[in-house]
C-alpha cells in the first residue's frame, strides 16, 4: 500500500480551507496552550483563546468525515492564582458550533518529576478531548485492548457466588460487575487513562509529545489507508507515526524552521485532497 504524506507550510486558519470537506478520518493535534510557547508561536492570551480557536475548529468540523474523530490535546494554565476556564469555555463553544464532546482521555505522564508552588503541586497529566460530528463514528476498540494483568491470577482463582452474577453496587449507583466475565481472558479493554512517559528529547521543538500518544488514537479510530490530519504539526510526530502505521496524513505548520525540519523526516508524496490543480502545483513547487 502506498502511503501519502502531505506537508503544508502556512497558517492552518487559511490552509485548512483548501482541503475538501468530509475527507479526514482522524484529526489529532496539540495546539499552543495559551501564553505557552511565546518564544516560538507568540502565545495567545487565555481570555482570547476561544475566539482564536473557533475559526480553526469550524474548518476542522468541515473537513472531518461524518464517521471521523477529533482528538484535541490541551491543558489549562494558572492565571492570577487560579485555574483559567478557557478549556471549559472552549468545550462549550465547540458544542454550540456543532461538535459532540464524546469523551475525555487523560494522559498520565509517568516520568513527571516532583514540583511545588506556594499553593499547588506539579501537574502530571494532560487532557485529550474527543469530539465527533455524529454519534455513530468509527472506533476499533479491540485494537486498543491490553493484557489482563497479574491481578487476575489471584482474584479469579476462587470466585464466590456473588462474583458470578452482576452484583449491583451497594451505594445504589446502579453500577455493577460480573467478575466471572474475566475468566480465560488474555486481554481486556483499557480505561480512558493513558500511562505514558513524556518525550525526554525535545527534537529541536518546544513541545514534543511521545509517539505513543498519537499511535494509541490512530490505532483506536483508524484503519490502514485512512487519512490523519495534524493542523499544528510541529516536529511531525503525528505524521511519522501515521507513516509507520500505514495511514495517509496531512501536516500543517506555520513556522518555516519546523516545516523544513519535518521535510527531513517525512516524505511528501501526494496532494490529492486539495480542491484544484492550481493549489496542487503551488504546493508541489515549494
């Protein structure tokens, strides 16, 4: 299978308009976090973040297939001694825009080193927000299954009668479990918490996430030959992983130094998703 990888230099607010509608299976991206990355991307004030991002999410809504998924890696920041609400405000604004806020995953940074401020501790996690256009979207849950773990060796050895039925929680919540369902299973479905160390080598970029993060979601929401889009491509991690997993991909990057860096690690081979031949020729000639 021939895999296509498109590298695009420019502001995603404009370059996204050149992509066909309903053409992308998975959008996975990590945009600048508010005032973070001022030295590279200039930074966006928390009070202006929603206003800045909504035109981008509007274009992402247009290019995503009805069966596709958008995963947004984003994080709050502390302003004036309290957590700013821009992430919550963005979720609400995107719902009004037409997105479904389907799920929220947490990336637990296993190698996060300790730290302390006068009234808080260091964060060891980040959000990965899942948005969809429709409730019926492609999701390949079996691909994300994990080993059952050593707990099963002792827990499932001597089951009580209660373990063999759906035992409802005693607190009246309505939740319950049948422990015997795990007998003879080698793998189980994971939780929505992803335990993964951060990237220790910055790869000449101010914010690099480990390959395991996009890999996890590409595996869960796409098949070989599907199209993955990263409108804030940065160091190209999403594109590299997409190539390894035999997915087509598009990366948009506003800074020329990162665009040039990506050209050394991913090879653009086609631009078939663009609306017209003029756009194709203009990009190919760069």
